[in-house]
C-alpha cells in the first residue's frame, strides 16, 4: 500500500510516518504540507490511500479531497482531523472522502481504518457516526406534522395516551392515530422505541 500523509504540522506527519512505516502492508509513505501540494503529488506518485487533514493553508482538506477524487476517484481518502462538528463532517464526505477519523483515535484503530478504506469500506470514527445518525434522525422528524411532533414530545416525556390527550386537548383515539403515524414515518415498532429515539438522538421538537 502506498500512503500519502497530508498535514500542515511537521510533528504530526513525522509521528504518523514513524508509527505507520512499521506496519505490515505499507510499503511507501509520502508527505505533503497542504491540499495543493497533495494534489500535485498525487498526479506523480498515485498513492493508494491518503490521510488528509482538514484545516490547512493554501488549500484545505475538503477542497483537496474534491479535486483528487475528480482526478482519480479510485484513490482512497481517509480524513484525519481534530474536528468532529457537522459543518466539517458532511462537506468532507460529500467531497468524496472514504472515511473520517479523529486524531484521538487509538493507533491500532487508525491502522484498521486505513486498511478498511483501502479495501473499499467506509470508516467513520464513533463520534462522527453518532453525529451523522443524529442528523439523519432530526431530518426524519421533519416528516412529521406539527401535531405529530407535539404528540411525540409528550410521548417522550413518559405520558400515556390518555395524558397526552388531556395535555393537547384531543381525544385518546386521536392520540392513538397520531402515534401510529409517528411509528410508521420513523420506521419504529412501538412507543418505547419512539421515546428512546427522541432521547438517544437529542431530537429537538
């Protein structure tokens, strides 16, 4: 496996090289200071996998990922950064990144992530995976009507259908209808799952 490490911090690059060059299966490691340098190097060296930082001068990791993927989509790009926020994760994946890991990842997990993207599997850090799931869940809730969101909010607080009806000034039968619609739209099996869905994904209703 030919590897290219792209990071504007020399200490980070050297640390990664020192660790990764001792790993079996990695035959050649190149380094780049920024996205522009990486893009130019890719056309000469054609690495199999790129470890790409995001916040870099001249050209950031997202722009570099997009350009490299447009030039040769078969090159695998694993983002390795300190940023786990949605505004970094989604653009990076939309640009074509094959994985997204944070710099607090365990060394053995990083090696596994590199191998995974090399073999064609998406590799996401646990924090990132959780964030993406929460975003998807919040988007799904948008499918609900205003009244259904109100019912879901009351349901998540532990109220029975009768209590929800009293709180929203609607009949218990109407509550049951709304609950059925909620379960169908969110692909859930029962009201317990619905309540957990809201809590687990930090849904704003």
